[in-house]
C-alpha cells in the first residue's frame, strides 16, 4: 500500500478495506480494551428513548451500532453506514450471527442519503478525523437529526502535558505502529492513526468547528484519560 495521506478518501478507504478482518482484534489489543468503555459511555450519553431512530456513521465493523441496538431492547431502529464496503461486510457477518435488525448500508458522512430530521440520534466514532471537511460532516449529522436530538462524536485527541501525555506519546509513536502492523500486516495504517490523531483539533477547537455549522444549541465534551480521547455531545436546537 502506498503511503497514506490524511483526508484522502481513496487512501483511507483502501486502508480500512485491507485491515477490516483484523480491525476488531487490533482495536482491543492496542487500546487494552478501554475503547469499549468509551463507546458505552457514548451510548449512555445519547439519551435514547424507546423507539428511537439511530444513525451510526463510519460504523466500521458495527461495534457502536450493536451497542445502540442492545440499549434499545428491541424497539426503534439502528442504521449503520460506512464508505468502506469490506468493513461493512464484517459488520453484516456479525449481524447475521447476532440475529440483529441493524441496517448496514454504504454511505459517506459528507453526503448522507437521508431526509432532514430523520433520526433522533446520530453518532460517529473514531471516523470524523478521516473526513476531508469536518464542518461539512458535522453539518450533515446535524441536518438528519430531529430538533432536540443529539450528535455524539468520539475521537482521539492530544493528552494534556504530564505523565500520561509523555507515556502516550511514546506508546503511539513507538509501540502502536509495530503492534498494529504485526496484527494487521499493515503498519502504515497504524502510523497514520498516530499522525492523524496528533494533528486533529480537539476539545474547544473541535467544539468551535461544530458551532460554525449553526445546528447545535448545546455543546459539551468529555475528556478521557487526560485527553487521549474525547466524547463530544452536540444537541440540536429545538426550533
């Protein structure tokens, strides 16, 4: 695979296609399983009600979508979208085994094929930094949720200065690409993970981008592990 370029759709699509079969294993090993806690927190903060309509973008192999479905306890509907078909193939295989009702379909968060105000909740987990235009993607997510609905974004950031920051910098630069490459056979993909995360706007900078869409009345962020990851909760205005 050629060297990956940040926000290059074709290279990102190819990268995830190649690592799709090993994606879940690599995530669990490289995060020591803590990404499950982050995703469960996102689902709790979604404020789901019985019968809710949920959209999970950049769903990958469907982990977050399945958590939403579990939370809904058989009511409502979850739709999972991604622009990488091999990742969706894995998600669909998992759905068959679980007898899931989730609808997985190909779509790009930059141009969602859904009506205005179609969903109660929309989410994107570790995918927003891969898009070409963050503001446009957030605007699309704001467009498809109902007034008072929530958009939830989980993404890597840069830890605050201190011991955690120094430890994470060493781990992400020296350990993550090697271990991720060993598991997936694609060290370039995990080098890209490190470089893209280190440069992506986080915290108040990300909320500033979200605010420019004009969709969101309330915005907050939750910092995990001193800023290794952030959860953004964006609530659409009622009017």
